[in-house]
C-alpha cells in the first residue's frame, strides 16, 4: 500500500506539527516514549500516541519497543525529513530568533527615544 506523503497529510494537525518540531529541535538521536512526548508538548497521552503512529506510518518516525514502552525517534534516513522538514523547521527557528532580536532592538531604540524626550 502506498502512503500519501504530501505535506497536507503530514502536517494536517497541530499535534503532528508540535511533535515534528520537538524531534527536529532536539539533538540527533533524540528518543522519547509517547508519554514523554505528550508531557513535552502539553498534550494528552492518547492524542500524542495517535499522532506519533500517523507520523510513523508516513515514514517520518521510527519506533522501537523496549519492554512495554514504545520509543520514538526521527527517521534520519527519510528523504522527507532530510530534504523538507528539517530545513523547514530549522529555518523557522532562525526566523523566529531573528524577529525576536529585531523586536528587542526596536524596543531598545524606542526606550532610548523616550528617555531622551523625558530628560531633555
């Protein structure tokens, strides 16, 4: 059976977006159980497990069973992960950091302008 790997299906819910962001934002080889993922992204365990299973079915996550726990990690060999998702979310992080720095700079300039007005 061929899985539909379009971005529409992969990124169709906020929970899947949060999970992908979590795994990409961490160091390589980050692994976590479904419950750990749920806690890290403030989601219920059943909702996290459902999203993790979908992402695994899309070939974006790998699952390893250790005892009774299902441990998930990013599939570093997936072309979708390597060529699309990692660059996309890493660029997103850079843009957010850049915007924060710009806002801080603008706020600082505005504060200085207010100080100058009140002092002079």
